[in-house]
């Protein structure tokens, strides 16, 4: 059973001026924003459905829909298929350092979970040869996972691993972070080459991340090396830009 819809108190909307110059949808959006800010609608709360809210308060459904969309566009609410409209969980702000998303979420109390979308052993192609320095045709493990934070889809993780790590099974990839599994094999991660960018989500990414079509996603490509200089992972990740950001500390030299 999912979380029940949260009925908003009528008094939340008492300040709305139905005959004033300020558009009704804007006033309603401000009331909803206040409820989110003061905790009346806590993170993860399901909002009362549009039709019920419109009928109960005497507004038109298009007006309620536009007010809700205003907060969706600002990243305060999110529409989830089969769930409804929810208050967004707090933003994940991640330092740019050699750590895994799974561990970063866990340390910050964000309850990471993983869904393995695919896991297969394939011959090393051009990308694996270039990024991992392996011989063409050697076995590599290609995995794609969907990472959640507190039950909300946050990132699509696409990784290629060289031959020594092709035995990682789907259960392990579901229950643990990739860097945890690498360390369990004696790997000491030392350095990584990383590129951060942004682009529009593909249709598949929009579906998996539960964002609007062509919404912005943050992207990361990374090759990680162990303390012997061996490449142990190549990653291509895409993150929801409304829930995720990177933080870099700059120091004057």
C-alpha cells in the first residue's frame, strides 16, 4: 500500500482573493508552497488529487492543475506514474570526489535502493578498449541500474567493468554499491578521470526517472583507477537535475 493522499486544511487557502488582480493559480501555488515550507506537506507526502481539491475548494480543475504544475516546474512537487503528485524529497548535493552514489546516499540517511535493468557479459568493444585499456573481444561486464533515494528514482547508472569483475551477480548489484563490491575484491580506488555535463533526457530516461519528456539531466562519465594504475570501471550516469547537483570547492593557488 502506498502512502495515502494528504488532505490540505481549508484554512490554508483563506487568504486567496478571488476577485483581485493576482491570478488564482498563482495564489494557490503560493499557498501550496507555504504548506511545503512549513512542513504541513512533508517530503514524500502525496497531494490530494486535482479533482477532489478543485471541488472541495470551489476552484476550476484547470486552475488547480496550473497551480500544481507551477510547483512541479520549480522542483517542489513531482508527478509519479501510478502514485500521483508528491512533495519532492530534499535535494541531493554531492561533492565531486571519488565516492559512490550508493554510499553518499547511505551516509546522508537517504535510503538508497537499486533496480538492475540489465547485466550481461559482452566482448570488449571500442568504448571498453579505449576507456579501460583492455584487449578487443575480452569479456567485460556491462550493467545498467536505476538508483533510488527514499523510493524516488534519482539516477541511471551504466557501467562497464573489465574481466576480473565479470562475476558480480544481479543480487549483489541490487544489494550493494559498485564501489563496495570492488573493495570486497581487494580493489583500492585511487584516482578517476571524470567529465560532468548536461543534456535533454531521452524518452527511456524520462520514463525511468519519472520526469517530463526532454527534461534536463546531469551527466557524468568516469574512468576509475586502482592504486596500481589499472582501470577498474568506466561509468556513464544520468541524474535528475531537479533532485541532484554537484558541489566543487575551489582554492586559490
